[in-house]
C-alpha cells in the first residue's frame, strides 16, 4: 500500500501544472537571471559568485516544494475517509507514502536546479566546480527533509486551527523567508556568524556554498571561519524539531474532530 500511495503522490505532483511551473519553470527563470542579467564578475570573484548563485537557486527551488507538500498533505488528510473506506490503509502507510513521494519530488527539483545551473553557468562563465560532492548530497538531503516537514507541519496546523482557506497564502512563507534571510542578508549583506549558526535558511545556504567552494573558500568570502560540523549539527536539530512538531500535529489531527469538516474545495476557495 505504501508503494501505491507513493505513486499516487508522485503523479499528483507531476500532473499539477502550477506545481511544475513554480518548481521548475520559475527556477529556470532565476538561473537565466543570475547568468545574464548581472555583469560578469572578475576572475578572482567568479567562483564565489557562481557558488552563491547556484546555492540560492538550489535553496529557493526546494523551498517552493514546501508549498506543494503542504497542499498534498492537506489533500491526503482531507481524503483519508475516502481512502480508508475502500481499503484497510494504516496511518503510517499514508504518512510514509506522502513523505517518500514528497522527498522524491524535492530531490528531482534539486537535481534539476543543480544540473541546469551548471550547464548555463558553464556556458556563461566557463568555470564551475564542486569541492565536496558528499557535503552537497548531505546538504541537499537535509534541505529537502526540512522543507517537507515544514510543509506537513503548516498543513496540519492550518487544519487544526480552522484556517484551511489561508493555506494558499501561509504556505508561501518558507519561500519568502528564503528571500529575506538569504537573498537579503547573504548576498547583499554579509550576515554575522551568530545568524548563520541559528537560522536554518542561512545554514542551508552556507552549507551549499561550502560544498562548492570548500571550507577555505567560504571562510574567505565571509571573512570569518565557519565550523562545518556545527552548521550540520544545527541544521539536523532544526530537522528533528520540525519532525517532532509535524508528528505532534499529525497525532493531534488524528484525535481531533476536524475529520470530514472540510473538503478539498475549501482549500481553493
């Protein structure tokens, strides 16, 4: 049953034109904006500029996925009475299928963002590299899980607080926060070390930058030393906190009286 629910989730993601536009087409627009809308940086700044461009595009693309995850989670929860009516579906099977399909879609967006960014930036600037593929894989995985859990958490909180109609606006908050904390502070102003270690958005961006530039490269850009282990540990803590929060609100939904009070149409009204 997990496999069946997984396939249903994947199809729902890739058949949704709005999801495809924001997760792939809009990311593609940002790739070309960074590649051709700004003056080409000097040779000494080229690698740092490319790393910051690709890191933001990667983080931005995955953050958009949280919106789709929230809609999918709300749809699954509101459809549970119909799913369980025709088959004996366990609660963990529904959650696992939802998580795996969301993770697959998120990783697809991440791979698309990285490959297309590298292709376009190589044509534009001629030099792109990855200092640590292992760190990049770990970073992308943690970022994907973070925004999936955030989407699940937001969906269930809105259902429990009777704010289903606000789903369309509220789920855009993760993407907005990426713009504010990353584009606003990381690219145009160098943030403090304190902010990097405490803000998950800045941690994600910094770890992505570090995977492209290496530890020494990122230290030169920030003008202070970044501890990679503390960054990873802090991001893992954020993921664990979101997991606990998502688990608690899912349990709260299961025990609440909100089942059957909403329909899928309530989300789009």
